[in-house]
C-alpha cells in the first residue's frame, strides 16, 4: 500500500482566492483548500498546476466530462447569436430540445427551468393543480433527496436538511424506502401523488428494490395518483439507459431532470404527459431563465454527443470494469461492506466514516465524494476511458486500504 508525505502547503495563488472568498462570499459551503482553474475530460488542474482525476465531476453535472468539445462549440455559437430572451417569445432551440427529450422518454411535453429543485417545485405544483389543491398531499421516501427550496426540501425525508427551517411545508408524508405497505397506509382522500428517485443518489446510490416501482405504479393507477420520478441524478444517460426508470420497465406520469441535462450548463426540466401539462396553465408557474438559448443549445449538443459517440453502450462496458475492480477490492478489504454500480452511479459502502477516504483520495489527486456518512459516491463522466477507470480504482483502493489500516 502506497504511503504519502504530508500534503503540500497552500500555494500563493490559491491562498489569494481563499482570502477573497473569506471576505466576500457567504461561507455556506465546506470547501477544500484547492482552487480549480481548468478542466478537460475527467481531469482538472488547480491554480498551482497540479492535475487531478475527477470521478465526481461537477457534483454529477459534468456527465460528459469537463468542457466537452461539441457542447463548448454549441454554446460558443449560440452565445454569439442570442444569449437570452424571455419565454413570452418562441425560440427554435427550446422547441427542438423538448422534442429530443420527449422522443427519448415517454412522450409528452417539457417545462424548462434551471435546476433540480426548480424542476421538483414544478412537479409539486402540478400535482396540486391537477385537483385545484384538493389533493395536495405527496408521499416521499426516507433517504430521498429532492432539493433545497422550501417545497423540495420538505419533500426530502432526511431530518438533517430540515434543521432550523421549520415549520416545513404542509402536505408531505414520508414512507420507508421500498415499503409498499407503508405507502398504502398513508394514502387518504387528500393524497395527490408519490415522488421517488428510481435510484437514490444522495441516499447512497441505492436502486429501487425489486418490484417497488412497479408496485408504486399499480397503487397510483388504482388510487388515481400521479407517479413522479425524480431523475435529477440518475437521468440523461448516466445509467446506460436514457433514464433510470427504463431499467425497471415503469413509466411515470411526471419526470424531473437537471444536473447533467446540459452537460455542465445550468438547466432543469419537468416532463409530463400532454393531458397533465394543461394543468400548468399560464400564470401559475414560470422560470425567467428556463429553457434559455444557451441551455437549450447545450442540452441539444449533449444528447447528440451521447448518441453520435455511442456513450450509452460505453457506459455499460465501463460500469462492468468498475464493478470488477471494486468487487475485487471488497474481497480483500473487510471494510468494504457493499459495492453498488448502476452505470456511472457508483456507491462503495464502508464500515467506517468515509470523510477520511475522501481526504486520502485527494492526497492522491483523486476527486470523490462521501454521502450518508460512509458511502463513497462516484458519478464519473460517461466518456471515461478504461485506463482512467483502472487508475481511479487504484488510487481509491489505496486510499480505502490506508484509512482501513488506521481503524
């Protein structure tokens, strides 16, 4: 197992940026003492010129890596023609983007916004508007994560995200993930919908248990409820299918997207059927920057790049390599309790807190994430190479073995 010297002191260029942040930026994020200045593919460089392998690019937003050529060129061309116009006008790219998403999902229509939390807020409104607010309750699940605005954070059934924000928005009820019986017990004549991630992301990369999504679909059909899939993290090709729910053969009434939707440019969307879309009538919801020309150009370019480069099939191959390497690590390290791989959504569950592994990985110039306290989460780029998988697994394995040896 490799051992490392103490990490170098913060360089002067980085320290200058940190000093500016300390003076002028609200300190609501825990930041590593590194200033990233450039990215290409799955590599990033800091202000001192050090290179890192990034297996968690853009918190999952950079699904095609940093600065993918086709997306960069599409944005550059668009920004020279038209940067922004309000949604009181028609623009060709937004319509084309909606068409491409509709054709690759379950048909229907798209509402565009800027982020996952906004997409989920639109879905929450749609559930309520369908019955003019009479059936306003929505069931969500423990371990889920739906965003940071008041509606979506209330929908998030994790108490740590509610701390200090009460009272929370009325109408949300929480069930254990995977428990259909608990769901049925919560339903009453005020229940309007069920909101769930097909694959928990922030909850630790946990796919829906066998039969769970199918059971939710049955319940919604029987009780006239809307089934809403939050695919902010698992959508847009990350899992090897265009959308995570396609692994399970279950079609939702509403789907929310963001993060990787525009390959790093801010963008979000809510997709729903033509029949349901009419309830989101003019004046009831809007987004000033939603579906703007730059986001639309990026979204279109991302879809075309994924298809032209055969990246859905590539994900399946690369995911298999990740699974092989990480399961081999699990066999020789008792501290690795579980390995969960759904395309480019990867969770490595540890027997101890994972924060030290994140730091040990950073010492090895590898960027990863820890969620739920003990799950190392990777959301690599779809176009990651086999050699980068090998390199990343070597560095991560060394980091885990180092920390495990100190327990």
